[in-house]
C-alpha cells in the first residue's frame, strides 16, 4: 500500500479532494474580502460573495456556518497574512536601528499595498469591534509584531543606542497609527490639503518622516543619520534642537 506523500518538512501532503476543499474555501475568503471591503458587513451579501467566487451559497454555510462566521474568518485571514509577511522580513537584532527602520517601512508599505486591510478594520471599528471580539485568536495575531519590536528595542537598549524607558506597546501604536492614518483618510486628506497624499512621491516622503519620527522617539542619544537623502532633498542629522533663546529683557525691566 503506497504511503501518503509528504512535504519537504515532513508534513503529509493533502490529497486531491482535500486540496479541492482548501482551494474552494480560500476562493470564498478572497471573494468575501473584496465584497466586505467594498460594501461592509451589512452591505455584503452571501449571494454576491458566492457569485464572485463562482461557488454556491450553501458552500459558505458549509465552510463558515454563517455570514458572520465568514466575516470573522476574513478578519482573521487579513491579520494572518500581514503576520506572515512580517515574519518574512530579514531582521538582525544585532543591528536594531536598521531593523527598526525595516519594520517601520514594512508597516507603512503594507497599508498602502493592501487598502482592503485598512477598509475592513475601519468597518469593524464602526461596528465597535463586535466581530473581532469573537475571534479566539485576536491577541495571537498581534503578539508576533509586539515580540519583534520587543526584541529590537531590548537589543538597542543593550547596545546603548535606544532609551530604556519606552514601552513597546507605545512604539507599536505609534508605528501603526502613522502608517494607518494617511491610508485610511487618503481621500479626505487629499482634498483638505489640496494635493494627493497617496502618490508615490508623497508616500515616500511620509514614510521617511515616519522612520525619522520613530527613531527620534526611541534613540537614547543623537546619532548621525547616514541613509540616502529624504525625498524632500534634506538629510536628517538626528541632532537635538538647540535650546530656545532666552527672552530679551523689556526696556521697562531694564529701566527698573
């Protein structure tokens, strides 16, 4: 009797029928991601999703139990995919400054490349997080990012280049907020500011600004910045600003 085929890491390869199930479920997830990102949870219809996936309504109920179950699976999937992309980063804890720059650039770039991620999170926040609260693995999806930052910050502290009084959760929220906000508000901000904030040049300027802001926050001492010039044509120097000048004495004070 032939033995089941195995992958390179020794895991059993799924059979033909199992592969078909995996592919069908993944196809429904992709279609649901597009529909929910466009129409929200309330506006996304089961029939729309099954049609977009070239499947059947009953398969949604078979795999996910309900429309809500499918929506929760979509939220889990977008977090999982971001985690997997982050885990693929080439980070070196012995070079915490450069590695932290890599993390910041990754976050900013990921939000730009995956607007559906931002849209779905906006929608879930409008719903007061009632679906993500039902995810058993919500904190599990945030822990890898927190762990990576914790490792880099600790390495920087050990090398004497990072401050030891900065909380990892604060750094995480800073990076996420600065990467997320321009993408989630790109249409209104572009009108308000009178210029496209999501074109390549503007995105590059903002990314350089975020890298600069994060490093200024965590660095223990000012250090020279040897990267290529920013898109503004200016070279950040990581120097502390000069102290404010002493206020000039008024003539009345002098005469007194």
